[in-house]
C-alpha cells in the first residue's frame, strides 16, 4: 500500500515546476540569441547558475527541451482548450474571451518559448513533430467549435468558422513577436480580448456581464495547467 504523500512532496513538485519553467525560458532565450545548433547544455547550465550534472536532473539532451516545449506550448494548450470547450456553464462569448486571454498571457510571459517552437516546427524530431502538429490541429478544432456554437446561438456573426479561428489564433500568436518586455501584460490581454470579441460578436448580441466575466486569477489558474510535468 502506497504511503500518504508528505507535506514536503507538494512543495518539492512546485519547486521542480518552477525550475523547469525557468529552464525553458533560459534555454529558449539562448536558442534565440545563439541558435539552437550553437547552444550547448553547458551554456544553458551556466546561464541557470547550476552545474551540467545538475542540469541532467531535468534534461539529458537539447531534444528533451523541444519535447518539453511541445508539451507546454501546444499539447498543454490543446488539453486546456478541450476542457474549456466542454464547459456547459460558459457561453461561447465567454469561452472565446478565456481562450484569447489564455493565449495572449502565455505569449507575453514566455514569448521565446513560442517563437523558438514556431521556428523549429519543420525540423522537430519524430515522434514529437507529429505530436506537435496534431496538437495544433486540435487547438484549431476547439476554437472552431466555440465559434460554430456561438454562430448557432446567435451570439456571433455568421462567418466561416475555420477562417475566423485561424485569424484569431494568428492575432494571438503574433503577440509573441511584437510584445515588449516591461509592457503592461494585463492591458495587452484586455485589448486583444476585446478586439477578438468585437471581431465576432453579432451586432446587438449581449457581451459577458459582470457576473460571468472571468477574473485574472481564474485565467492564471488555467495558465498554470500548461506547466510542464517532469
């Protein structure tokens, strides 16, 4: 019979999650500056202030980092969107706002992660390349499902759902390329979210009221689910 988890275990798991998040940010910043091929694990370890053997507690190769990026940036997001789409207590408009807020906040907080994965997409090793592409298709399907439901319920204008979903995802993803570090994250999230809603909302259809508007903390809880599990 398995023993009950000790109080130290949750803290240890959280600490490991924070280290991995910092590891991904550090590695992708180096990849952006030096290039993936020119960056070594020793470079990453030095930037983190740990020994190379210490780094092996988290990854054994640069390919592991690409796998972790796919798990967090594409697969993790696809899983969260699937759960969000299935929520019966949220309107399509509110789901749309949550999706955009989630995407934009992730792109502003970890821009290098998305940019490196986007640049490396064509050369990802298998099977992680196929898993990444399937996760992207799943994300598109989930956003399309939200838009289609919104059209059926009269909340959204009658538009081509696939075109609208690709446009929305493109707008959110592009934030990773133009957002300046030190800028106001919440203001950016609010602006892009409003633009996305206005792009689809049918004239005269009510937007989310004060009681159904999600708080920043609720969106951050969704974002926390994207943390890599290692």
